[in-house]
C-alpha cells in the first residue's frame, strides 16, 4: 500500500513511496479510513508533478510487466529479485546493498532513496555477467560501468 496504511506521512515521504512503489507488480495508493487524505493533489503542486512523473514511468513500463509476469508463469522466474539472485558468484560486492537495491527481472535495477533530504544517492551497479558491459541510466540512457556510482535523490 503506497503511502502506508496507518498514520499520516509527510509530503516528501508520500512522494518517495510513489516513486519506489511504481516498481512493484502491485501498485496502489491505499490507507485506513481514519487517516488524512493523501491524494497528490491535496499535498501540492510539487507532489502532483513528482507522482505524475512516477505514474507515467509505470505506464511506459507496462510491456515489461507483462513480460515479467509471463516469465514467472512459464518459468517461475521471480518478478522482483534481490541483487544476489542473478549475480551469485559474479559479484560479491552486492551484499552491503541488498536492503536498498532490487532488480525488476534481470535488467532493471531499482535503488530506494531512503533519505528525505537526498539530492543524490549512492547506487551500486552489480556485475551481471563475465563480460559485463555495464548499465544504462533509465532516464538519461547514459552508460555506466558496474560498481558504485551516484544517481539522483
């Protein structure tokens, strides 16, 4: 449940939840009846813009979601994967990052931003094969080598 079910998250936390929540197969904003309203338009223009961008990204990813679900149905391949799922034996550097990074399938790396004041954050790009060619930034298409890098916060 994006936004948490109980209590009243700040605008920043709610925005971060949406930005992270779009990468889960089941994405919905949901809350308890007694919490404050938390639709983006209640929280202001900045929240509306950021959530709209996140939801637009989610819609662009629909073909990927269909493919991941098909792989799960036919081969049992998990849709969401811990970093070590596809890198076991290839990259021992993933272990310190398993609480903040995840994979959608084997080609999309998601890094949760858990600091509300972060303008940028450290991202670990694991080595995925013996001839690893690196990763591409989802939003800029800039190529990045495996290892530690910095991404937007």
